C-alpha cells in the first residue's frame, strides 16, 4: 500500500483529512491514484492512518481515515550535530542519515565551515531539507521523521543536544570508539562531526568540556559526509535496530 507523510496532522477514524498541495499533485498526477483507493498517511511521530481517497481535483483532495495504529518508538535516539558542509554533501547526510534511523539533525556553523547558513535563506533551506528527510523516510518505510534545526555556533548546538552518551569524531584523536562505549545500552546518543576542514582544537575543547568523548574511527580519515553515517551505522548495530529480528514484530 502506498505510504505518505502528512506531518502535524491529527488522525481520527471516521474523519476527513485535507491533502497538502504537494501530496495531492504526487497522488493525482504522478501515481495517478483514484478516488476509492486506500493509502497510508503518517504524521511523522509514529501514527499510521489507513485512509481512503474520497475526493481528488486539480486544486484539492481529501481522504477518509478508516483506522489508525501507532508504530513503536525507535529503541535508540541518535542526534547528529553536523558541521555545515557544501550543497549535496549536506543533502547526502540528511538523506542517508534518515535511512539509517537518525532521530535528530542539528546543523551547525563552525570555524572551518565552507557552507554557511545565511539567515535570509534559512527558512527555505529548512523546508527543502525536510522534504529530503520525508522522502527518505517514506522510501525506507520509516514511521518517525527526524527533526532538523540549525544553529549559528557550535556552542549553541552543543547546548541543544540531549544524549546520555556524547561522542565527537575528531581526526586528531587516537582513542578508538570501542574504549568509550558503555555496556548498558544508552537511550540517546549525540554525535558531533565537523565540516570539510574538521573541528579546530578550540572547538574540540569546547565539546570535551560539555561532556563529549573524543574518538577516531580507525586509521582512515573519513569525509564529513561519510563520518556521521559510519558511526550511526555502528551505533544502530550495537544499540539500535539494525540487528533486530524483524520476524518478531
């Protein structure tokens, strides 16, 4: 069954919901679905609504909610604090990070950031990034949408993270990840990754003073768009749902 996101919608059985213009266009013009066909609409917070298309026109569309169910919350919350990178690199982090189950992205300007977040363009960029994560979540059948925020400084980003375990990937570090991982699975982990030029020593010290443990992923220096995805995959395998037995669901 076709599945789509309609964030911030309160789904109640036997009620009618309005389709967004973008979703209407996709359903009507791209997929060519018809009135009477069933789809699933998700609010991005775990609620899945089985709906029936009951009105489709060029300007508006509605669906009748038949039933709802709630998907389980992810076993691990991963926050990725990503130093802003140029264009497609940041898009890749958001898309693939969503596929891997990241729950939150905090995009932060750093001293060596090449891609800067200009205030006058931020609203439009956030909308575009949300579309990227929505499409990635829909494609991989994920029920919870990650949140995206942007900060003007690394200090602000660090002050806004909530992980029980806080990790910083830093190319000048020699300590391996295995030495700082706890035996008891944490509920939430914050991961800090620098931009193309990496974090400065001063920024690394600020993070360490805020409780971040500095680590390195093996002998190779990973690109900024690779580093976060690599550690998310590792953490999801160790503490999350990558190794889960889906036959029990």
